[in-house]
C-alpha cells in the first residue's frame, strides 16, 4: 500500500513537472513572438515603471521591458541547463561505464580523475577561464558541464559494478558479445532509471549555477538579458521597484521547481529503494 501511494504521488509529480516545464520551455522558445518589446531597447523616459501600461512586468532602470527580458533570459537559462546536462551526462556515463565494467587499473585511474575534478574549486576554474576568454554562453555551458559529471560517473560506476555480474551479462559474454556491445546494449539500458533521475535533477542545479554566475558578474555579460544579471541590477531597487527582482526570481523558481518536481517524481515512481525510504521517512 505504501509503495502504491508513493507511485501515485510520483505520477502526479511527473505530470505537474512536465506541464510546468512545457510552459516555461514554450515561453522561452517562442520568446521572439511573445515578447512585447525589444529586450535591448532603452527608454530613459519610461524607467522603473510598475506593471501595466503596455509593460506586463514593468520596466527596469533603463526603461527596458522586463517581460521581454525575462523571456529571453529564461531561454538562456534553459539552454545552459539542458546543454550542460547532456554534456555532463555524456562524460559521466562514459567514464562511469568504463570504470565499472573493466575495474582494476581502469577503475582506479578514472576514479582518481573523478576525485580530482570534485575537489578542484569550480569557482577558481570559472575565474581563470573568464580571465582568458570573454564570458559567453559556450563558456558557461562548458564550465558547468565539465565540472558536473563526477557525481554521474560514480552513479553509473555503481550500477555497472552491480550489473556486470548479472546472468544476462554472463550470457552475453558466452555468445561472444564485445565489451562495448555489452555496455551499450545490455548494461546501460538497465541503469537508465537512476541515470535519468540524476540527469533531470542536474538541470535545476545548472540553472542555479548560471543564475549565480550572472548575479556575481561572471556569466554572460549585459546587455544580453539573463535572469542572473537581471537580479544583480535589481538588488539596488528592491525597496522602490519590487517587480524588478520579483519576476526574474519567479521564473528562476518555476524553472528549478519544475525540474525538481519531475526528478523527485521519477525517483518515487521508478527508484523503488528511494520511494521506500521516502514512505518511511
């Protein structure tokens, strides 16, 4: 009964998460058609206007339409989160699968590389790369993707260690299947559930990282609108213009909440051990 309740709750979380993600993704995808103004257009005579009067979310300190800027900023946040997730999953899955299946020296080398990446301060890496290159979209994606794979690698390694001794793996070896074929066609599909959950939960972490970099001035630079640099500009006007920070912050919250909801729903629905622990918590 407890598992059935957990599965039902997980299904609801998945549905609500998918609906929210589709809404946010649609707003970002169709930003050029939904935006009421040019997000870069300034109007010195219309600065810090409250919502209304042709500006759904009001205007910022330069008279730019916040609604239009939020839509384009959400597009950047989702792009960074999803692309960085695919990059991190690709690296983490490859490294974890090789370490878990082959073991021995290969496992030791890959795990030491993983430890090195995990202990290396990512902020120092960001500062170093920003000092060398101009902060750009590709740089933010690369930094987040290349520093976020160790946890996924450890997860996949653990699944490979568990599955490589299974009967179906031994049967595949007996019929002469090569190691890459066994990994790709037999082991990874059976590890897809935990990997999918981790990949889904990686996206909100990447979105928050991108927003944090933008807030501290280390991400994509103005006048390109991102949710992080919009919050950075708005911090000095929060007493007099609540809408300036409220709407970028709201879209960050919705984006992060939607992916978290989907990830936790997948965990409750497919990860039996996690669902069981949550039911007894």
